[in-house]
C-alpha cells in the first residue's frame, strides 16, 4: 500500500469526525512522527510503498483517532510555548490559553530578573518549564498532587535541561510551615464544574485526567480560595499571583481576591475574547 493510499484512508475515515483540514494536519503529524517525513519529503515520497509495520502503525492511529483519543497522547508529546513536552494520560494536554498566562508573566518581568516563582497544579510542568526556559535567572518550583504527573514534569525538565524543582503537594492542604517567600505564584488549577461535563467532547472526557479538570458544582472556587489564601502569606509584599480561570468566574474571583487581601486585580481576556486570566498583587501589610 502506498503513502498516497494511506493518506486517502485517513481522509475517508476521519474527515467525517474532524473535517478535511484537521485530518490533513493529523496526517502530516503522523508522517513526521512515524515515517520521519516532513511535508516536503511526504510529497516527494507520496508513491512510496509502506512496509506492513508502517501500515499497521498508521492503521492503529486511525483507530485511536476514530475513538477521539487526542493525537498528543498517541504521539506522546505536545507543543507548548516553543517546547516539545512529553505528555501521557496522567497530565492535561497543555492548552493555548495557558500560553497566554505564561506570556503575561514574562511581559511583567524583564529577561534578567532574579526571582522565585511557584507553579501550583503544574501537571506536565508546562507553565514552570516555559517560564524557566525564557527567564533562566528565575528560581522555579512546580507542585502537583499526582505522582504520575510529577514523573512527566521531571522528564520534561530533563529533556530540556531546565533546572526546575518539582514536588508533591496537595494544594487543598497547603500550610505555610516552610516560611519560604515567593515573588510570583502562578496556577492553572482544576476549574470545570461537574455540570459542564455534558458540554465537553469525548476527546477530553474519555482521555484527559478528571483530577486535572473537575470541581464540585457547589464549590467552583475550591482551588482558587485555597491557593490565594496560601499566596496571601507565601508571597512577598508586592508579589504577584496569576491564575487561569473559568470564564464564568471572573466577578467572583475579583471579589474573593480583594477580600483575601490582594490589590490591583486585573482580569484579562484571552485570544477568544473570554475572561480567562487574572492577576493580583499582595497588598502592603
Ligand atoms: C488544569 S490541570 C493544569 C496542568 C498544567 N498546569 C497546565 O496548565 O496544563 C490541573 C492540575 O492540578 C492537579 N491537581 C488536582 N488536584 C490537586 C491538588 N489537590 N493539589 C495539587 N494539584 C492538584 C492535577 O493533577 C493537574 O495536573
């Protein structure tokens, strides 16, 4: 079977699910990953006859895509802020809106700034590692409750030779016993309400870790309140707290942060015009 025939098979079986453009992109990714063919090589080799092992692999991927398994879990990596990060089903696939959170932190602190930054609910380590790669003088620590996620985060740090420390920490029982003060705390914690499950695609619901996604309907700010309370002690005066949030929680978030003792709360829209990122500063004592 030729590469051209396999390409047609991708389109026949997957276009009804993903649409022609996305299937073309998925096919390109698979050619790169499994056949080491970039787009130009692919065109040159379009009549190449594939081995049975190559055909089996690509058939297997088509089957997984048909059941909505995200391609990133299939190929084992995702792209985030210029980094290629290892991902598996114990971590959330890093999202584009989270890159905007990273951009905001980087905009606020020039290249050679020296400071300490804590990334809570770090998952794959994407936020911590993207910031460290752009701001090498930062001391960066990431924390998560999931040991499996921490293994992935550590592998990502090694892969990019980035000096980030990852530790196991339940952010719902943070205590301030280490008395370490940070300049910046950043977090993208779980924030999807259980009742929003029905609005989500099978690619997320059936494959991404629910521990990374959901909060009880009656306690949408569960993680934010715990992290902000901790940050009100663990940040230096004037230190900054950044969150990615559920677009529906902007007003409640502002009230909660001001109530806890933060000033200068700024709620920003993401590229899709949704209020998804928020920043505030620790008030003078
Ligand atoms: C929305 S994901 C964010 C992952 C990553 N920071 C990102 O932006 O892609 C939330 C993360 O919170 C972690 N998490 C869930 N409950 C937690 C808890 N009680 N304490 C610490 N981390 C927790 C999950 O394991 C998951 O990695």
